C-alpha cells in the first residue's frame, strides 16, 4: 500500500465532514445518532466495494470471543461516544448505567496520562467487554470496526508487549480512520480525538452532554488524547 491517504479516504472523509457540519448546526442531540448511522453506512458501503475490487489476501482471524484488541487504547470521536451513551441508556436501567459509569471512571483514572503502549501494559479489558464479548457491538466505535488481523496470535503477542507488525486488510483500517476523521471535523481543539473510557464516563454522567457539546462547551476536554504530530497538525480543531 502506498504511503499517505488514498483517494477514496479523502472522498469519504469529505462526505462525512459535510454530514457532521449539518448535524451539529441543528443543535438537536438526536441528530448525532442519525449522523453516526449515516457515517457508518457510507464507510461500510465503501468497504464492501473495496472488498470486491481488491479482496483480502487472507481472511481475518477475528471471531466472536476473540478480544485481544479490547485491551488496547481506543480513540473515539464525540458523536460516536455520545451515540454509545444514548444506546446504553436506552438498553439498561438507571442503576446499571450508573454502575457502568463508575467502572468507566475507575479505568479512566488508571489510564490517565498513559500512552498507547502504556495502555497495553495495563492489561485491563474495556469496560464494555463482558465474557470476552462487546456489549455495545452494534454501536462500537469506528476504531474497533477498523481493527482486524489475519493471525490472532499476533494480537496476543502484541498484548504481551512484543514488537509486532500486524498482518491485516489495510483497506478496512483506512476506511474507518477516514470516517472517524470526518466525524471529528466539528471537534474543537480542546476535544480532538478522545479516549473511549474517559469520554464515556463523561457522557454517561452528564445527561445533557450531547446538547452541551453541540452548543460548543468543551465537555470532553478531560478525555482528549495527545494530538499526534502530522503534516496537517496546524489545522486547529481537526483530527
């Protein structure tokens, strides 16, 4: 694969950026759920085409119950984490939601100031994992949808700290990263990419988090991940 973004990534990102601008401009929190659904549909549609035009050389080794990647750091956009929080509230009772929020806060404390490699060393599973299965699989983050590997043994080795270059279907990772960049277009500099656990703790504890974020309040400032240096890193607010 060539270095740098591929043409289809720019097209997908641009389309989702437009949808993000429109949704945020409405100021209506429920539009964020619609936005995330639309972004996912575009990403999945493109990925289906890519699989036809350029099929994977090897099948993915990912399967239900395989959750090595659920011990890694997960970057998420504000619209995604707000949609996850809303799905949790609709599915679970108040006490269950409160318990999940508490687990999020506890893990977020352990993760604070930890980089991606440090998160691996924690060896703690995602708070959304139960019996090695994701409890919000239908609304899981784009970063999780992009994760794939042709050899689960490589994932296990990486989790043990080995320096492993995973064998994967690059198009899948590229598509989901481009979609996330599009969703993150409306993020302010104090947001940028968010760490899933810390952001979810905020979204679950603040019932009006969506409205406040759409109004411009830096509600997720405490959950942001360090901005990585890129050639376009001077584009304030865009991740």
